[in-house]
């Protein structure tokens, strides 16, 4: 996609959202089902059904996807798409590259082995390896804007309000 194609695709949305900011607020949804057997949750992705389960380090069999891995994959996907969109908009030469993320967990926290151990990632590292003739200044701008506009990065970096609801059927 060329810069003018990206601008043309996004222009009507930008105009709409400037004129009616309330229309820019969308709700993304995810849904999973809990079966009686096993320690898994089947998540509907809109394109396929994925089964998430325990990581092998917490008793899983390694067949079901680990939600921690899925979180890192979502970060990689969002950062990669955002970087490509920013590079396209800025008309920066980008022949290719890769995006990777890794995070450190102390699984004692989620297993309840040590109440002082945190539950969740202690640190997440996001890395880009780029094939480009862009100047160092252009790459700096690309990275700054990728961080600024990546939804998953910003969600992890600036914790949103998180609410939990419960509905119980049965007796």
C-alpha cells in the first residue's frame, strides 16, 4: 500500500471522527466458552476457534495456547501493523523486518506458591529488526510514532480501568 492509498482509506474516518468524536469510540469484544472437561477456555477469534490453557510451566500439556503468549502475540501484531502504517504514511523505505516480544513471568505468583511473587509479567521487551535505508532520525520518528499509536502497547503501558462482572446460573 502506498501513502496516498492509506490516506485515502483513512480520510473519511478521520473527517467523521473530527466532526462527531462520539463515533470514534468503538467496543471490541472477545468471548470464550468454558467446558466441563479440562482446564481450557475456547476463545472465538472471529476467524477461528482457539483453545487457551495452562502453560507447561504451570501444569499444562503444551497443546492449548497460553494466554500469556497470546498477549505477546497481540502486542507483536499491533506493533507490526502500526509500524507498517506509520512507515507507509511517512513514505519511509521499509523492505521488511521482524517484530518480537518476550516477557518475564514468575509463575510462583499465579500458582499461589509465594504470595509475594507478582502475578503477571514483570517486564515485556518489544524489539524491531528493520531492513530500511531510512536515516537514523527517520527511524527514531518511526519508532516514536509506533509506540504512540500502537493500541496494545499503550494499553499495557497505561493501564486502563478494568471491571469484572459475574453472572451465575444454577443453584
